[in-house]
C-alpha cells in the first residue's frame, strides 16, 4: 500500500514537472530531510546513506540548472527518501553505539578497581618500588582518562568513548598482571628461604 501511494505521488509530481516547472517544493523537502538527518547524527552513524542523499540532491539541482525538471524531480524525491532512511538507520545505530559505550565504560570501571586492589596487595607484599610507582601513575592516568571518556560519552560521541574505554581497560589489565607477578615473586623467594653458600 505504501509503495502504491508513493508511486502515485511520484506520478503526480512527474506530471507537474512535465509542465515545465522546477520541483521547488520537492527540493525544499529533500533539503529539510537532509538537515533532519544531519541533526540526528546520520553523517556519523549512517554516512553511506547520508552521503547518497546529499549527492542525489546535488544531481537534482544540476538537473534544474539544465532545465530537466523531470530528472530534477526524480533526484529530489530520491534524496528525500535516502535522507529519511539515513535518519532511521542513524537512530538505530546510535542507540546500539550508546549501549556498547555504556558496557565499555562499566568494564573500564571494573578494570581500574581491580588494578587498585592489586596495587594494595602488592604494597602489602613489599613489591619492588619501581613497579609500585609505575602502577600508581598508570592508575592515576586511567582515572583521568575515564573522566574524559565519560565527557565524550555525554557529548554523544559513543564510538570514541568505546575506543577510549578499551584502551584504558587494556592498560589496567596489563598493570594488574604485572602487579600480580611482582607480588608472587617475593612470596616464592620467601618460601624458598635463603640460598646456601
């Protein structure tokens, strides 16, 4: 039914265009649809469809300049449809990206907490000072980076927040691993006792 109504609308518009008038109304509708798509983040979250809509509108304007109003109308209608599709696609992709970023930020919080816990254990076990200092600096840097990632998230740049969170998480896991190893080493030396001469 929707396709049938669309076909009738296109037919009516083509009839009007055949009379020699530029499709100003359709061009404006296409531009508004593209503006709405951009506002919805389609240029970032649905770039292929968004770019196709822009290109279709550009072709429509070129056709108007050539006084080929029927072709201009076809391109204008195509631009509007592509822009509307880009808006819907962007909304779905943006929601998915937000969920992914939320999970990533939750994971980085757990990774920082784990690194802090490992650091306390390493301090109690009198791990090498250089390793403790490295871990403290890395955790402080990570906490600062998490705040920046949350700011980026609040700004709506979910892919960047996800990427930053992944980097921080990887670094915290590395620190936790190193601290665990440094904590185990003194303990194993104590169990072995002093070497005999």
